[in-house]
């Protein structure tokens, strides 16, 4: 856990590191977002396809998944459905990230996404959302992800 006195690049307090899986087929966008979130003190993993996300999620144990809806191999709704079926973390939060705009917001909400962000993602809004999510449910690591001698 990070100290409450630390601040992210936006001047906001960082209270807790969040494990974030970023799923986006735009490699530059995904890698840039991962780097910026790491500067905020978060742990990130990047997947460039839905299939890769499903392969990496069990070992990474994300608290939050930033999920592009318009993936080429399977859409974000299918990835979300399959991630939930894995039952990795009871408090794992899915955030729809899309270039489709606000018309997609109601569909994302109906599909069980905790939030909907439009590309390009506003970093200050994302930082507030992550802080809110980390306060709502304290992250706990699944036993399959914990290192020997650690607790969640």
C-alpha cells in the first residue's frame, strides 16, 4: 500500500496501488496508459487482445480491468463475460473504454461495467475513478496470485 501523503502527477493523493489490466489492441495507447498509471503507483499488465487478456488475468489478479470494447478478436462484452466466469476476484471492477462515445454508455452499464470512459481517456478522471474504486472495496489478492509468506 502506498502512503497517503504521496501524490500522483495530477497532484492528487495516492492512497492505494491498484492492479490494473489494460486491454486494448492499440499498442501505443495501451503501453502509454500503462506507463502513466505506473507513475501513479499502480501495478499494470497489458494485453493487446481479448484472448491474451483471458490468458493473463488469472496470474495477474487484476482489481480493475480497463477494457476496450472494440477489440478485433472478440468484443469487450464477450471478454467481460469470460473474465467474470473466471471468478478471479469478487471485487474485480470492469471499466469499458471505447471510441464509440456516449451511445455505448447505456449498453456498457447494462452489461455490468462499473464505469464507461471515452477515448482518449482523461487521466484526471481515470485517477479519480481508480481512487473511488479502491476506497469502495479494498483490493485483496486471490490465493493463486499471492507469493509464499504473504497475505492479501
